[in-house]
């Protein structure tokens, strides 16, 4: 670079001496330019001399290296292989010697200066000969050492370029790496370490490392074998499970086929899939997990990365903060004393009690006309705030603590024919996007029969369904029940598969649904456990514990066990001579039930419905529940908690209660009489602390967290180092690597369901309440919502 120095400061010349001054100025300028050119020439010659010295030094270092390599007796364990030494001696050394001679010759500087001009401010040092030698060796070498990638090595021209002012210096990455190696070698050449370093062939190791960096291998070894025919067939059978289920092939049969295809090589799947020394992500004997990992490893070995299904929502709530949110959506609300109103309320209270996650309970809001049809004792509410106060007061009286959770409302419509509340509009829109993290759908099939809105699994990170009701058993009792049950069974499969990640069935009495497990995740009101403890204390004091006989309590509709009760009492009327039963309940079938019992001359005393915790019911000793339509009778659990005998049918809905000694089950009418006599003639066993805990909501919440995988998901935020969290994270990464056909099918089912429920004619043909695709104007006034035509314009679904 030529640096112009400012001329000395002189006084301004006079006009008379302008010619002299011009001559002096020209002479000074010529002298200055000559001096600058001499400085540039001297600097260039010095740089060229330095290049020649470095070339000579580089050549001497290679000569010393070759000399030390010939002394095999002095080789340490880490010396280079003979093939590498032969490569350096025969191919690389001649090229380096030629390079040194070419650029150290005396006339090299002259040729450079002759070409030096402002328009040619570039010096190019051609290393193509060295490159060709290295590339030739790499392509001829063994690919297992990391010198090959896909059978071909691509190396661009090696070049060092000196650009003129205003131009950007460009150099290829390998050249920068080579420059760095040369500078490091120059520093080492001035110390005594170079001799020992050359003996240890560190230079060769660096050359190998550079070549491996250029020819980088994929993350997983290419030695992962592809899927064979048996593994492909096992994947096809497993992912076709729902389709085979519709054809009548049970799920356990499909699982056995998969296990027979992969079971023989079960211990070899992971060993074939991951590089040596790398631990497996999941441990266990689950053949499905191991098959998934096998698929993931094969796909990752090809470099493929799957980012989710066709309808995956990439805008799900960010869970980077420690506070998670749980939204519980149910189909009923107090003061309607039904299971889907009471149990989700307790679940929200006990989930919020831990304060690890914020909780929102979403319940239906009914207009005044529907409230009069549903809520008992003529209770109505003029606003959601008024009903919320009623719900919180009722809950606080029973749990004894202030439950810190939010209560929200969505529009609902009562359907008289089904005696159920159905959502109006898109229920998911009443949970804001910032709170859309974990959803618990109480009765997921009921909520989604006519759901026309955003897919739950798209909006939420994890969706759990809790099945409360055996709808198939109810429908079979209606006209054309068998045909209706057939369609409802497949619709339930459809909607739960499309909208849930996990389904919990309270008992085996419910329909077998996809992604489901059986577990009782309901507890009893703490007030019933207190009643049981008080009655046990009365017994210890020697007082009479129970002064009354047997009773039955339930909503007075035929499907709630009244049909079975009247059949038992009428068939065993002679054996039950003198037996009297008190029945408590209100309902749509009350008149018909009472008239039938009177017609059969049964010794039954009907009374109005009451809360099971009412003082008038404490003195009964035996609770009778002959229902075959229940899933998990709450009244049965409450009676056991109060220390009573329970006589119930030998039915899957009562499997959880068999562990309690006060639960007496029967299979035949004759056995019913025997169990009833046994209960009437003896005293119930006092509950142990363990039995009380198993009935409590604390235990039910713990079971829910475990079987819904909620504990693992929540721990992913609270403890990043948790081993279980790491396993879940590994599973998530695995699922994102495998293009699962099941997720694509689920997305297709959800899209088809969305299209069908958007048509008002099809909705009404399948039994929907007219006009419930969108909420009504009355709902807009009560809940302060925008009109439906604003939320859902006519030009869109």
C-alpha cells in the first residue's frame, strides 16, 4: 500500500517566481514518487525473501519427518501408518519441493514486479498440484477412515488472493485451515518440541483431521441396516390397528402379530440401530417402543427429519416458563348433581391445590329456559357470575379449603331427547391461546360429537380424555337401539382418536376406545370420609351404629338401575318377605317407575332426591346398587366411604370396589338375596387408613397424574434434569423424526369430521339440536360475546 506523506509547509510563492516554483515542485514530486517506489520494491523483496525462507523451512521439516519415520525402532505408539508415510514421501514431497523451487528462484521477484500494476493488484499462488495429489490419495483410500462421502470427494481450487482496495478478500475454508496449520507449525519450529512432535506424527494426524472435517460423515453411521420385510410388515400391522378393529380383529390379536414378527429379534433391534457405545433412549420390554426407535434410527441415518403431520399447529403455547396451565372442560355444572358436574369440579380443586400449575374449569352456561329444565328445586341464575358464586360456595363447604382456580363458561344447549347438555359453537375458543397448554376433556366423545371448531390436539400441547358414561348401554335400551349403538360406537372411536392424545376409562364397562387405559381417577367428597370416621367412633363408644336398613339413591330414570332393581325385587319377592327398601331420587321417569312398582306390589318407599351427605341418610346400613349401565357409580364409593355395606352386581363397573371388604357382589338373583341377608345380619368392617386414602381425591389425583402422563409432562418444566423428563423429551424427538402414519390418519379424520359437522343438514340428521353449530343471541347477551356472524363470517366455515 503506497502512503503519501504531506509536503512540508512553505509560504505561498510570489507571482514573479512561478516558473521556478513549478520546476522545484515537479522535481520534488518526482523525487517523492521515486522514493515511494523504492520503498514498495524493498518491502516486496523482503516479503518474497520471507516466503522463500518459510518454504525452505517447510521443506526441511518434511525432510526431518521422513528421516524420523525411517527409524522404526524409535516410533512411539501413535506414529503414522506406513501407507501415510509412503503417501507423503512419493506424492506430497515432490510437489512441495517443486513449489519451493518455483517460488524461491531469484527471478521470481522480477516476474512479480513486472506484473505489478494498479489494475493487477492480485498475486495467485497455485496449489492445484498439491490439491490433486491429496484428492487422488483420498479417492483411492479406504472410505471407513472418513476420507470418502458418497463415493466422491469434492475439493475446489486452492487459492490465496490479494485484492486491491475496495475489494473483499475471499478465501475458501480449507485454505484458512491450512494457513492456520502453517502458522502453528512455524511457531513450533522455533522450539524444541518440533522433533518430538514429528516423531509422534502429529502433522499427519492434523492432515487426517482436516480431511475428515471436509468429508464430514452424517450424525448416525451409515452402517445402520435398512428395514427388512418383517419389520415393515410389523409397522403396517401396528398402524392399521384401528382399521382392523373395525373389521373385527381385536387389538390384542394385532399386538400378538407384531410381537411374533419382531419378538425373535427383540434384543437386536436397538443394537442394529445405534452406533457402538451410544446408549438407547428408552429401556424396557415394550416391543412397540423398540420398533419406534428402530424406525427413527433408520430415518435419521438417511438424514431425513420429519416436522409433523399435515395439520400440525406450529403456534402451540410456548412452555419455556415454569408455570403450566391445565384446562378442564366438562359437559355439566352445578346445581345439576350429576357425575360430570361434581367430579371435574373436585379434580380442578385438587389439581390447583398443588400450585404447580394454573387450572381453569370450563363449564356450560344454559339460558334461563334450559336452566328451568335441568337444575333442581327451581334454581336459576341470571348471570355466569352468580352461578360461579354458587359453585364455589358448594365446593368450599365440602373440601374445606379455598381452591385457587378459574371458572369459565361456554354456551350450551339442553337436549331433552338425550337428557344431556351439548356445546353450542366452538368450545375450544373459550380457552385463550396463551393458556392453551394441557386440556382435560371430561366425556370427550360427548363434547366432540358435533364439535365444529379448532382441533383440540392442534391448539393444546397435550389432550387427555376421561370417559364417564357407557353411552352404548343407554342407546341399546332405546328404539332401534342396536343399529344406533353400532353407529355411535364408530363415531366415538372417530372423535376420540382425532381429538385426544390419551384416554382414561374409569372402568372396563365403557367402550374400548383408541389410545385408552383403564383407571379409576375419581375420589369421594371428603365430607363422606368424615362421616365414616364419625360413625366408626360411635361404634367404638358402644352405641348403635346404624338404625335403618337398606336404601337406593339415584336419578330416577330407567337407565340408572331402576329397571334392574324392580326386576330383582319382583322375581325374589317371596324370598324377600318383610324386606323394605327406601328409594331417593328425582327424574324424568319418576312417575313411570313409581307406577310400575305399585303395580307389582313391591315394598318400596319412594322419596324425593337428596344429597347423599344428608343427615337423614347416615343411619342406613346397606346401600343397594343393581345398575348394569354405570361406569363407576359415585354413590357406591360414597356409601363405602361412610362405612356402609354395598350390595352391587358382579359387573366391570364395580371392579375397583371389590378390594373393600364391605362390598358384596352377586351374579344371580338368588345370590342377591344371600348377600342382602348377610349384610342385614352383620356389621360393616371399619375402613383402614389405606382404604380411606384409596377412596380420597388425593389418591385419585395421583392416579390421574400417573396414567395420563401428566406428571412426566409437568416435570419437563419443573426439573430439566429429571430422568423421566429426559425420556419423554427423547420420545418427543423420536416422534418428530418418524413420519407416523397414525398421526396423518388422525389429522385426516379430524378434517373430515370438521367438514361434516359444518353442514347443518347433516348435523340435524345425526340428532344435533338445530342451530347449535353457533351459539344463540341469548348466549351473546349472557356471556357478552360477539354475534355469531361476526365470529364466523358467512364466507367461511
